[in-house]
C-alpha cells in the first residue's frame, strides 16, 4: 500500500502554476513513492495518448463506500487481473497512476501519484469532509526490449465522501418500550424486548445498522434500510429476545453505526425479565421473594380490567394491608408494610383481588 502525501514546497508551487487552464484553476499535488523518481517525469510524460490496445483497468468499487470514515480513503485494484488481460501483448506491467479529483469552495483539486506494479492499493490522506471525491486508476506497460512506456485509459471513477462525525443515538427517545420502571427496578414480562431506536447522522452520512447486546454476549445487528434506502434520520422499533435466565439482571447496550463504520455512543439499560406463565390467572407478582429492607417492593401486575383494590393476608388469614390503584393502572405495589406502616415479618403472604377471590398470588417476604 502506498500513502500519498503533499510533496515538497518547490514541486507544489511549480505544479499549481503549471496546471492553471481556461476551465479554472486546479490545485495539483503529486507524490512519488516507490522506485519512481522526479527525474523520471520526462520519460513518463512521453506517453501523451492512451493506447487503445491496452484494456481499461478497474478499481474494486465494492470496497469503496458512499461515505468513508475520517480523512483517509484507500482504493484497491487487482494487478493479477490486469496482467492476465495484457498477457497476449508481450509487455511488462511497470506501475500504476492513481488520482483523486474534487471541488471545494469553488476550487478544483487533483491529488495523484505513482504506485509500483506489485502493489494493489493506495491511500489518500488529508481528504476534505462532505465533498464528493472521484478516484481513477490507469497503468503503464513497457514492451520487451523497447524504451519508454505505453499507458492505458483511466478507469471509470468510483466516488465517496469523507464522514468525520459518528452518528448520534437519542438517549431519551431510544429505550426499551415494554420496560416497567417500578420500585427501583427495571423489568419486563417475557423474554422479548420491544426497543425503540431513534438516531441521526448529521450533517452528512447514512445510518446502516442498529445493535442490541447483552453484556458478555455478542451484539445482534439490525438493518436500518427502509423501503430499500438508508436514511440520515431514523425512528424505528426492533424486537429482541433475551438470552439471560429469568429473574437474572441483564445489562443491555443499544447503539447504531453508519455506512462509514462509525459507531454512536451506547445507551445502557439494566433489567430483569419474568415469565408470564405465572399470570395466566390474572396476577403476576415480582420480585418474589423480596426484601423490603433493600428498598424493594413487590409489583403485582393485574391482567383483569375494572379492579382497583387488592388485599394482602398473612398465613393465618389476617388482613395485613389494603392496596389501591387507579382504574387505568396496570400494577399494585406493596412495600412490605402493614396498615400501620410497620415492616411485616418474613414469611409467605397472599394477595387477593377485590371481588375476584379466585384470583390471587403468593408473595414471600424475607428480611
């Protein structure tokens, strides 16, 4: 791989003034790595016209992205393929010439250099952000026993833009939608998470992938293609099935990446999940057992409409606490205290729905 750099001041000044034409000024910067020397310039320039007998080369466009990360970009080609194409012409492949062209602030720029034939790539550095840059390749051959060189036509261009900025994941809008946030715990019913991803990649760039990862596991990626296209801004729902065992804390990381492979900052959510099998009769109690001295409370999810009262009984059938909730609420909460505000003793308790005596759940308290 060859890396192109801005050459010495003398060459730069000469080239800038030499490349002014009627169609506008072109700032032209050359690099001379490898075995090619500035003294070889006169001999190389004897190749004024491309030779139509030489096949046109191509850049590996599948490796060039619409947006490229940072200020450098590498283009690649196949010397073996070109050697195969010219095999019947009794010539030797000598070197490649590559160039990058772009406009910035009304000024035309040309970056170019020579790369030895064994090499198959070149890296351009100090490229500007936002603007479209076109890359070209051509090669030079030498006839056996003959002086001078013949050169091919330029390849078709491949284009890209430099993207300096990573995408942004909105930390407020991006969240686990089915998360229940009660009693200082985050929890979900069932293994499946419904995750909202809201992100942007401004001022340029396109979002490509979203990731959900359980800490300690491999990230799972989700394509952000919508209607066959990638977007600069996106607000979408993803669905992910947890691997962690039931009632075991899981640390979930959310983030996105763009087509230039830059990644956003991560949002982290800690949660536990519980099976909904316990709630087939209309109630789910969690955590169970629980310790009220650790600032926890038991959450009692109700799947039956119209219920606003529930009652906690001790193992002897004595009423311990009456619980209330709004008609539209999904949960009762019990902080492990009786009607006088005292913490109850360790043991098993029963939560029964008002008017629905057959609907109950057992709750264990330990202190």
